[in-house]
C-alpha cells in the first residue's frame, strides 16, 4: 500500500505539478548551484502562513534584488524590511536576515534536516522541506495541505492539534526514500488543488481508492479542528504628521521586537495586541480626525484611528521626513499603508 500511494501520487504530480518560480520540473536533477538551496529556503520562509499567489511577486522581487544568500546577508536591514512590506508576519523578515547572515558566515546552507533546524526562523516543517526539496534527502514534510491530505487518507479523527503526532507518523509511512522532494510538493499540490478544505474534488484525486475518509463518505469533515478562540478587539491611533503644507510626512521605524518590529510606520499611541493605545497626541496642534482603518492580527483585531496635523514643530523621537509623493515606495507595513491611503484620500 505504501509504494502504491507514493507511486500513484508521483505519477499524478509528473502531469499536474504547479509551475512555480522556486521549483524544478518534476523528476529534474538537483542543480549544482549554491543559489538553488537559497531559492528553496527563501520560498519556504515566505510561504509560511501566506498564499502562493501573494508570495510570487515578493519572491521575484527578492531574487532580483538579492540573487543569492551572500547578497541578502549584505543587504541593509531597512531595505529588506521595506521589500518585505505587505507580506505580513514581520518576524519572518527579521529571522530571514539573521539566517542569511549565519549561512553566509558558514559558507552555505547545511544539508541535513537536523542542522537546518538550528538556523534562525526554521522549525520542523521548513527544515524538512528544505532538506527534501533542496538536497534530495528523505524527510517527512507536513504543512497544512499535507496535514489535511493525510488525515483524510487514514481517517485520523482526533482533533487538532493532538492529531498531529498521528498525522506525522502516517505521513512518514508513505514518504518514499527517493524523490522525497517531489513527493512533498505533490502532497502540497494535491491539498491545494484537489483535496481542498471545502468541497474536495475526490473524482479527480489519484489517491481516491486509498482514502478512508472518501470511503466513509465525508472527507470534508477531516481534519477535525479545535474551536476557535475569540480574538480580542483593540483600538489605537496613528498620526499623519506633515509639514510644508502636506508635502512631507513624518515616518518612524518600529522597535526591532514586538508587533510589526523593524518596519517603517506612522507614529502611533503605543497600542499592542494586549492593550489599547493611550490616545494621547505626540505634540500640540490643531489635530484633525480622518477616520479609522481595521486590521486583523493573529492575536487581535485592531481599529486604528487616524489623526492628522500639519506643523512646523519637529515631532518627538527618531524618525524622518519623506515626500508624500513617494509614500507608496516607503515600505510601510500593511496596517500603516492603509492609514496612509486614508490620509491621502482626506479621510
């Protein structure tokens, strides 16, 4: 049964693999090129908690600006953070830079799953994916798509996250010794294209004959997910501070740690996922309220009020004036890009 599952899946992948800018064609030999593991690693970091469609333009931008890990390691932090702006989960970008610099010092990426796991920002999934895809090692790769496919194949009915141990063991049982990278990507593609969360396309599935959930008649019920916890509501204020009649706007860089750490932003009143902002303006003046924007984080929903002031007084703290005409190129985090668009629209 094990060989049959992997053989059927790889035959399907050979015909139906997604063409992605960080992938080789199915069955292609691994390139003797140090930029290859860099591309695999970069794509895996970007794809964490983000869709393929969202990642594609960022991947192409990054590889054009920094074609290998040495180039990325030498890049200024603010340039990398600006290029990452809009992709979200900004701790990934900070770990990306740490990892690139560590790999550059080492002279290249380690090739084993255990060594890869020691690099900044790489957990079990990413280390296994890079070991399998970049270096051809047999590794058990389990992301959300693989989790769903395996839970249905073996009718694993325990709720998540408790079911993950059984899911990983079952995935290990069908992972072949050869073409492990293609197998992992085939499982991902099957989950993304066919064994989808809702309305799985079972008639098109190459593993239908082996799927216990399909045989039971309700594959969409698996995996069993835990009840969602309520997400707290938070409120804060962002300040659109301009000078010269609105020609320039004051931008800051957020502290390296914490929410949106290291990103360019508008000054704000200190809101966080744990607490509302103070609502206090940073300097005296004739402030105007422009409205508010909404933004969802993993641990909170934020309503951010936007207040505007044109002034000749220097704002407190460190920051820089930037032409309002260039605000789209400033690398603002998505939340503050929303606030800037509201300000530019006049509220």
